[in-house]
């Protein structure tokens, strides 16, 4: 192999690793924000885990965060939590999720 091939393979491996890391961070963030929302909804521990899984799955509907935000806005409207608070919670939980993933990996 040439140096160019080695470099290309290294970039491809890094890209794949970075993409996997971002997916894990997003999934962890969605779980954390799902648990946060479940608490606001007054769900018990088992219901909270189930709800958090639903939030994770909602993020697979389309690229970006809008699918998760739509779900949370609809679910939390009855408890007085608006879109701005949800976006803030997503940002806060993303920081925590990234720290957890980096510490684990």
C-alpha cells in the first residue's frame, strides 16, 4: 500500500468512528431527555424507561432533532413545558451524553 492509501483508510476509519460516536451521543441524549420528560409527566420508573425508548425511536423518523422536539412538545404541552424549554433541555442533556460517551469509550 502507498502512503496515500494508508492516509485514505485512516480518514475513512476516523469518519466512521466519528459518525458512530455522534449516533451514540444522540441516542444517549434522547434517553436522558426522555427520562427528564417522563419525570415532568409524573411517570414511574418502568413507564419512564419505556417513554425514553419512545423518544429515542422518534429521533429515527427524520434527520435532525425536529422529530424529537415535535414529540416532546406534543407530550409536554399539558404540563406547561414549551418548545424553548425542550430545546434547552436537549442542549443540556447533549453535553452530559457526550461526556458519558467519551468517558465510556
